[in-house]
C-alpha cells in the first residue's frame, strides 16, 4: 500500500513539474507584478502547435516565442486588453483559449445550451407520449375497433393461436 501511495506521489510531482517548468527561467520578468500579468495572459492564450494547451503550459518553441512576445508587449507598457488585441490581430481568434462573446461567436457560445435544452424537450415529449399512450399522426389515441377487439379475443381464446376463417 505504501508503494502505491509513493508511486502516486512521484507521478503527481512529475506531472506538476512538467507544467511548472514550461516557462523558462530566462523568460521570467524582474518585476513580480508584471510577471504575474504575463502568466495570467499566457494561461488565456492557445499554443498554436499543441492546440489544447495554453502557452503557459506548453514547451513548444512557438509557445515560448508567444510568451516572450507577451512579456515584450507588457514591458512596452501595453495593457492586458491591448496585448490580447495585438495577438488576436496577428493570429486570429483561434489564439484565445476562451473565445470572446461577440456576434460572430454567438453560435459557438449558445450551441451547447440549445442542444441540451432541445434534447431535454425531446426526452420530455417522448416520455409524455409513452405515458399517455400511443397516438396517430394527428394526435388521436390509437384504439382497437370492435371488430379488432373481437378478433383479438378469438385469437387469445384459441389454443393454437391461429384464427379460424
């Protein structure tokens, strides 16, 4: 049991260390406040190589270049929004891990909730129909005619299960 626990601890440390060392020591800014801003911005930007990681977590050379570019813009005196606007103008909206809520990204933001609501409505409607009983296309309940009920009774009463003409 102790071996398993020790293995898990070592594994967690290795995983934590890999993400923590993505930012190289020579990239770190001297001013802690500016470095904190750079790290916060880096967590919001997508690595164009990895595409599923932020540039803060990625060890790809392009991610390093983007981290340096963010730090360069902060050193030049740009605000956070100016840095983000510069990178979006240069690389497009894809560089953002969390797209901005704009008219052209509205479908992206609303598609998942709309699908969930639509699926919930379809499930509710299906269950309601099953509870009420089967209906025809026009909404009237499906019932057997008197002749069909009599035939059904004859079929159930006969031992062979076959109807006699």
